[in-house]
C-alpha cells in the first residue's frame, strides 16, 4: 500500500487529492479494495473513503495522519500512513485609507495591512468601485466624481492562498462654491455688509484678517474699516473640502478742503490740494469766479488746481 498527495492546499477549501500508488507482485491491482481514513474525525462521514483516488477537503491546517488499507483479491491486507502537513492558513486582507474622505480630484492612498499568515506578500487585487483597479501593494487613486465608493481588496500569498475579500466605503465630496462678493467702497467711519455668495454642505466660514469685522465666522459680516483692506473668505465644506476667494474694500476718507492757497510759485501752498479726494474715483471738481464763470474742472482729481485759467494766473479773489 502506498500513495502520494497534493503538495499545497489552502484553508478554507483545502482540497487534498490523494493518488493511489499501491501495487502487488502478481499484478492483480484491479481487484484491490481501498479504505482511506483522512485523520479528521470532525468531518464525519467524509473522513473515510473507498475510492481509488479520493479527494478530501480539510477545515484546518493539521497536520493530519492519513491511513490507507489495501485488501487484495485474495484477502491479503496491508496498511500504510502518511502525514499531511502541506495545508496553509487563509491570509487575512486588511487596509486603511490615508484620509477619512477626499475632495474631488484629490489623491487617496490605500495602505495594505494584510496578514499573510505563513506565506509572503505576493499579489494584491484592488477594486476601487469606479471600474478602476490596481495590483500594487499601496496604490494611490483619484476618484473622478463625487459619491460613495466601495473599495475592496483580496490578496494572494506566496503559497497561492487567497484571502477573504474586505470592503470599505469611501466618500468623495465636492468643493464648495465661493464668491467673496464684489469689491466694495465705504465712507470713512461708515460700515458695510460684505456680500458673499457661497454654496455647499455643512459650511464653515473664516474671514481673514479678522480686523474691523463684527464676526469673522459668518457668511456676511459687517465691516467698518479705517483703511483699505483685502479680505480672504475661506469656506470649509463637508469632508474638509476648502475653497476661498478675495474681496477688496476701499475706504473713502473724508476730503479735507482748504479754503485758501497761494499760487505764487514760491514752492509753498502753490496748489489747491484737496486731501483724500483722489481716493474717490468718480469725483468732480468745479471752480467758478464770483460771476459764475467756470475756470477749472477736474474729473477724478488727478491734478490739483494751480490757480490758473487757460495757462494764465488768476487774480487774488474769492472763487
């Protein structure tokens, strides 16, 4: 009596094929009667077989002592046994994401944390849930659309044993739409309400700098600046997705209008300089004589009046 068996098998379906190699000197092998005992009492009636070349599925790694009794046609009996120790445990697939969720267009890395049992790492089978896959150990992937994806992995170790398949959900969120509003102007000492236009889910607001704002964590804060300032609105939406936009606030200082000047080219007080008027982009200045004649006009006030009309000095007077 003799036999051989499969070199390698893996739990949970460890199928061991037994090949009978028994012989007899008179060549009457065709009359043999076989009785196998696979050494796994827990398998019940499947623990024995009378087949010539049986197959048995083991539920654990063993080792198992397999016995074969061969009875010849003349009733002569011989037993033999061998230890089956070529069964390997099933690997356990496991992985983690490098972030709890992603924003659309962001990369996410899947980090393999599988248990290869008594084998070595050999093959990874990733399914990202968007008709994309990978065979890398720690792949990086970019999801092209928002949604909930079911990412799965199974592995194969160096003994050819397949793991179970482990799946985890992964959310991909959109970025918020952020418009900090149009650039604004405000008179010195006055206040305005910033007019942002924002859309998204679970929004959090942060204006910076927080200077001159009544509340820098709301969508439309009230602003009372004392000088020109640019604000940045940073909005964080569901999943930690962040978008931002800027708005410029120009402060129009109260014009300081002098009531005298001396345009005599001595370098002192030669121009009728209205302080801060240049900050008013649409200002209009007109100067008239006592009789109502227009002698100076400026739009935007780029150049202060020098006391002349048509290039000639005007007399000392009230204008």
